[in-house]
C-alpha cells in the first residue's frame, strides 16, 4: 500500500480509504451482511488500508435515516481490538440540525454507535449552500472548537457537493479545517468544485479526500464499445478500474481516494491497484480526455450550466436538475443520479416545482425549452427516491 500525508493533519493515510456506504447486504439496504463485510474490512486493514469512512445515515432504510454502517463498524473494531490501529472518519448529519444542542446530541449518538470515545476525523456531511448557511447560523464553528478541545474529535472537516466559489468561502471562514471530501473523477473535472477546488485545497494545505472515484461503478461497468476502443489505443493497457483510480493518484492534489466496496473481489482488486506506482503518460492522459468526451455525447440535452436561466423566480434549481438528468443519461444509470437529485436538492427546488412560466426561456444560450426539459427530468426521476 502507498501512503500520503493528509494535508495539515500530518497523518499518513493509505491512498485508498475504505468507504462503508455500499457494504454487502442481505435483502435490504439496512441489513448488512456482517460476516462478509467483516472479512472485507479485516482483509483491507491487513493489507494496508488505515482509514475507514462511514456516516450517520449509511445503510439506513431511508436516505437520511439512522443507518447501521456506524453500528457495524463500531462492533467490528471493538470485537477485533482494532480501534487504535486505524483512522476512523464519520460525518455529522448537517441537514438534521435545528438548534445548537443538536450538534452535540448527534455526535454523542455516533460515538455510542461506533463504541469509541473519540473520532479521528469528523466531517460536516454533504454540505450544500443552504445547509452551510443554516449550521453556520446555529454556531457550528463553536461546536467544532468544543469538539477539538474536549478530545472527542481530533481533526475536523467537511464533505460537499458545491461549486468552487462556495467551497472557497467555507474554507476561508474557519482556519481549523483540516480535511475536505469532494467528488472527483475524470468526468467530473468541472462538475461541482472539481479541479479548481482541489487546487485550492492544496494551496491552503487542507487534506484532500475524494469520493465517487468510479461514479458509483458507472465508469467500470457496461463500458460502451467506442469507449473500450479508446482504452485499447492506450500505450499501457489498463482495466477501467485502473484508469479511474490511477487518474486520481497521478494528481499531486489528491491525498486519499475513498471507495465504497461491496465484495471481497473489489477489495482485493482495489488494494492491488493502490499498492503500485503507475505514471500515466501524456499520450494516455489524452486518451482519458477522449473517453470523457465520448461519454459526454450521451447527454440528455445541451445544457452547458452557464447559469443565465438562474435564479428561477419560483425557486427551481434549474442547473442542477438538468445536470443530474444529463449525467444519468450519460452514464445510463438513473439510480445513482437519483440519489444525488433527491439528497442535494430541497423538495421545492426540484423539477416538479416548475410552474411553466417560461421566464427562463429567453436567457438560455442553447435555446432549450427549459420548462419542457424540466418535465422530462420529473418524469425521469419521479417525485421521491425509491431506487434502493
């Protein structure tokens, strides 16, 4: 296993982290197959993974419920006497906070679930702009100060699905941030905070963690023929999994890549890839860019995210509605995009809130009938997340 220094934390972390959002299950999302999952975690730790990532809602019946991932991880570490052998990272459910005392309430629940008296890295989970505004007004920074001084938390950070200007705004507001978890892969260079966000994290020496390196498996499953033909042209032949991971590990602004692994086969494969150097040539970097361009030809519409249609007078998040719709078409995987669509946007900002006023139409640089496109988005995703 290869290791990197996680920004200003000074921690040496395995460049592959074990994400526990997609553990093997029996019949339903909340019913973790503990025998198989325990074997996977044990193998991962024995072979060099030293960071486990979980969160309050992982493996719950609903998207934002009280999940079983933390319970399982806590039980596994306790029974195998491994708590002090690894870095434990979990996340505060920011969207559930309504008053200052809620932060402490949920942290104490998480410590109990994890059967530990401290958390190595505690992140505010999946910050959107409204969530950040709310928790900031509730005094979250004072809470984080208290966490650090009490020893319940050793390092603090946040995960986010926001544009780069908001990422920078949050980073600049609190000098004690040490870790940020953002979404990145070779398709997402200019999606959300993207490469510009990674560049800024490196500039301010905040540890950079990556989520969705395989875009929920969509970069490695059901590879289109034209994409495979491009991979076959590369100087060094790699599997789709290798391309996705090595693209990130070739960057000097990525410290750790979290992967949600579902099977022992995936654990073994990912560890093998993470344990060797693989420098991608300039020619093969161009192959990656061509692959990304090929995927983008499958978009549902020609929205360029220019933003001229915003703000909608009725509160619809037009850009992100069309973005998730396009990504779902591009990757032919509505399930994964539906999770983003329903978790990152409030009820009132989704496509079904469009009243067909048409005020956005004259501003579209691509001459889209935006209300008509929003109808397609609503028909595609539906009114609620039922894709587990």
